[in-house]
C-alpha cells in the first residue's frame, strides 16, 4: 500500500510534494493510516484534531490518543474543542452539518494563520461509494453522483484510491494503533445504515462492486465534463454579470428545452436547494424571491437577479463636507456652483446651496424614510415611491440617498426633493452631477 500511495502522489497529486500539509486526524483507522503513510514518506505535515465533545469521556480519550501518537512520532499537533451541541441548537442545524462547518472553518484558519498549503483527509473509496448512495437516495444532479472529489480547493483526499479493506489490512500488518468511534456502530445515521445494511448486500451481489463503482464514477465525470462545457457556453449568452449582481435573461434561457438543468448548474454553488421554488420563479410575478443561506434570487420582470445577502445591508454612510468638489466612493459625484439651471438630466440636479446643512451624507434607504418628490406639494414614503416605480428588491437595496441632516435631497439618479429646488430668491445654485 505504501508503494501504491507513493506512486499515486507522484502521478496524480504531485502538487502536494514539498508543500506544508495539515492532516485532519480523528484517531480512527483511516486518518491514522494516512499519518503513517505520510510519515513514512517524510512529508512535511502537522496534525489537526477536533474534539466535538459529543461522546463524553470517549471524545476526550480520542484527543489524548491522537496527541500521544503525535508526540511519539514527533509530529506537531493542533487540538481544538467545540461545544457542538450548543452551536447546533443555536443555529438550528443538524449536529453533522455544524460539526463539518466548525471543522473546516478551523482548518482553513490554520491554513491562513500558519501558512499551511493543503488539508489532507482520510476519506477512502468506500466513503465515496456511501456518498454516492446518499446523494442517489436524496436526489441529485450528476455532480452528486461522482462520489467525493479528490481535490476541492485546498482539501485533498489522497486515500480515495484505496478501499476500507486495504486500509484495514495495512493497519494490522504495520501494527498501527487507532480508536474506534462508538457512533459508527449505530444505525441512527443514514451513512451508517448504508454501510452496515445496504453495501454488504450489494457486495454480495457483485463482489467487484468497488471496481464497478470506480468505472461508473469515471464515466459520470466524463459526462459531467461535457455538461460543464455546455453550461459554460450558454452562460456567456444568457447571463450578464454586473457589480455584485448576476442577471439571468429568461427570454433567452427559455428557448432551451433543458433550461432547468442550466439553472441548477448555475445556482447550486450558491446554496439553493428548493428547486421547485426556484423553477416556479420563472412563471412568477415580479418581486417573488427565493433564498439560500447566503444569496437571494429575485424575479424582476423578464430576468432573475442573483445577489448576496451581504449586499442588501443599509448601514453604509459616507460624509461629504462643504469644500468637496467630487466624491469617488461609493459613487462618482461632482459638485460645483453655477449661475443658472441648464442641462436638466436624470443624473444632474440643481439645489439651493443655502438650504443644505453640511456635511451631507450618502446612505442607503431605511424603513420610514420620506421625501417630497420634485413637482409635488406633499411628502411620500420611500417605500411607496419604490413600489410605484416598480423597484425590485435589488434596486431598493442598492439605491443611494443624498441627505442634508435628516432630509433627503436626492434619490441619486432618480428623483430630487422639491424642498431644495432653487427659486427666484436663490443666491447660490449648486450643481450636483452623478456619473452612472
């Protein structure tokens, strides 16, 4: 197995040679064999162990075991404890999801702070088969049926070419110690049910199951590659990327019979999972939206708008002092005094400078904001103005307000406030120009 591992690294994973590696080690047989192999090849690595504190004394014993083995081999080790149960309750997520998030957030922080190049995990071929079956039972696109990827960003899984049986044989032959996780014996989790009850039957029906699975994955990956080419080609035609915004042209998209498949491929990386709701957006009225944990997908007339939830905050405020003649952030604006009003355009307003209270501010809109639209005698809520103007959620979130004290001077690029309009009594006319 050591020779096969070395050849695999040389042939397929040569990019990790000479790099600083971080091995995720639970103390189980897979990760302990990975430690032994890397140690035998004298790779430059350290160990990272997570104690999720879910199995009482057993979790602490795992931590002590891994620490002891690292000391025996003179390998640097990093230990971290997580109050996983509390995190899961607070975030209303499953233990498995929270544990995975905590684990990889910590691993990546170690990479960033201590200059490691890659994270190595002990996933093997049987793990990949289990992942395939889990995704198959839950419903998945092609990418969910290609097993566990050998590399995903900075995460590398060099044992995917080995079966669980090969790893067990190597551990016994080389007297490698390991810890058994008692939770692996429980059928509480779907993965364990497949491991204990389903896969043994499949192996009985086909003794070459793992070899057949490898061939199937190879064919699926080739099919996935063809699909990726088609998806990327159509993306150039149908999707327009603007600053912090992705616009999907539905008229162009719906010309294609497999439009749902294209949408799935484009949106899946952003965490969307309710595909019925996503597909229903295509026929929905403007304003309908679907959420993932990180993004918003909004129907706006003939397009779908995709943007990050972080881009909908309204806490940004920028100050403009009286002496300023231009602003470059967050918008490009210029200020100058003029003798008369001319060139009336949507990106230019003229105001009575004496009515302004400096410093002016540029900010996002807030619930309860009101202004007096130019040409009107009464005030109007911004929320009502946005509705009348058919602003999308994206439009509202990205509107900028130029304000004097607590009064709105201009919905920048859209509508000025009547209260600051120059009159025959005005002595200082300030021209404000917005460069769209």
